C-alpha cells in the first residue's frame, strides 16, 4: 500500500477533475480515473486497428476483473461473481429467481432508492407483501429492521448506504440476524462498495449487487452480482444464451445445461469495453486499499458535517450516530428551496445533487480539503445572494 505522500501524488495524477470542477457527486456518477481513460482509449485503438485479434487477452482481462471483485468482497470464489449491466438487473434476477408463495414478505426500508423498491413491489402480482421499515428517526435502524421480522418474512433487502440521507447500516448485525432467522439477506451496495468493506462471508450476505459508476469509479453499463454458492442453483433463470452454459464456446454441442458458476446469470456477450474500464478503476482502489479509502472519505464527510453544525442557518439531514457516517452529506437551508440553491451552486461549478429534501454532497477519497472549502464558500455566497 502506498504511503500517505505517495497516495496524495497518485490521486492528483489520477483525478485532474479536482483541479477543474468542485466534483462532489460520486453518489450519482463519478469521474473516471486517468488510468481508466487510458484503458478505454487503448482498447478502442486496438479494436479499430486489430479487431478481435487478441480475444484471448480480452478473456484474461475478464478473469482478472472477476478476481478483483472477489477480493473486494472477500468472496470464497470467483465462481460467486457475475457481471451484470446494472444493479436493477441483478436485483431482478434475485426477485424473479426466488420461489414465492402467497403472503410471503420482503422487508426494505423507507429510504431505499427506487431500484431496491420497485423490483419488490412488482412481486405484488404474485401475492408478495412489501414492508417498509421507517428508519428515519430510529436510534438503531438495525433494531427497527430486525424487530419487523416475522414468520412470513422471506427476504431482507437493504442498501448498505441510503442514497438520500447517507445512512450507513451495520450489515454484520443485519446479516447475523438474518442467518439466525433463516432469512436470505440481499444488499444493494451501490452507495457503499468502493468506500467500505463489504465482506460477504463475515456479514452473512447471500446476494449483493452494485454498479461500477459511483464509488467504484468505473463506467456505466457494468456492475457486480454476488450470489452465495448455496443460492446459485436455487434461483430460477429467465435469461438464456450461449454464454451462460457450462460448455461455453463448444458451439457444435446440442445438449447443454447452465454453468455451475455465477456465469449462469450472464446470458450473452460481455461488455468488454466496460470490463477493461472497470478493471482499471478497481486496480486503483485496491492499490490504495479500501481501509485507506474509507478513512479519507470519512475525514471529508466529517469536515462537511462540522461546517454544517457550526453554520447558524443550515440543517444537517444526514445521520451522525456511531458507525452511521458514509460518503453522503445532505443539508438544507430552512428559507431556501433546495432546487433554487442547487441551481446557484451549479453556477459555481459545483457538481452535487438535490436529494432527500436538501443538497447532497458526496466527496470521494481524492477530493482535497481545499476543494471542500471552495464548495463551502460557494454555498455561503449563494445563500447570501438568494436571501
């Protein structure tokens, strides 16, 4: 792992965007590291001049990406890793792969992004109930969720970090409770993976899904789907093709069966450009180390929280309990509409988002504290000009 000085130099080289914009929108779409841009350029250049001449190397890169994702999740095997287009696709595979009976219940929270709500609500046509647990004012959101378990609960599906407030859940506590209650545990990790450890074994996670384009610093159109071995053959398949069979590549073979690995969830040709880009982005995060990324992100979160708490007018909409801080900080001004303040901040070249009833800042590990201070100054100038 690089030392602190070399990390600063590395991040400055990898993210020139921090010199050009005040980019605090990683909870939406992150800028790509320089190495990822080079990987995309090099792959495109190869395709233009040589086509698929080096297809074997493309397959090797895909294998490397699976191993990087296995390491990131501390998964037992690369066989547990599938590559998907996005989080919604992975959640759909779970929702429509599981066997449901009339009256079965799925538990979610009342803060979920639509991806982790709509898919479960769509099961109502099969008689499945969706229960939203209110975690907005809970001292212990985990206890509120666990207290909702009952004899009809068949799945718990939560985001590791909530997109609007930035509430970070204790996945190990939830996973342990699910294991004890024999309830499958599904995690939408898109707002946490890349910043925090998501050890799927230690946390008793059965399913985990996340896109590449937020905290993982990758491109849109590719993501990871972790499926614990015990569930692979228990999920019904609804996508079929040449890529998901055990004997992939044996095109003359007429008999077939789904791959034993999580590749069974990948029906057709891979997103090879996305593979090269995603792998490059992960190489940076793994080089820095997730523990270091977490420390740096939380330092920036704390810097913003202290400013908000000390400001005479701003209200912090994000939780501040032990272990609940993430990379998302949402705040509001009681007399200024969030949409109005958002437009004012855009004029200061601040990349952020109106979410959760306020303004959402989501810095990553590379953002300099100087950059955050520029954002703080811009907020204060904007408030003064509006009021």
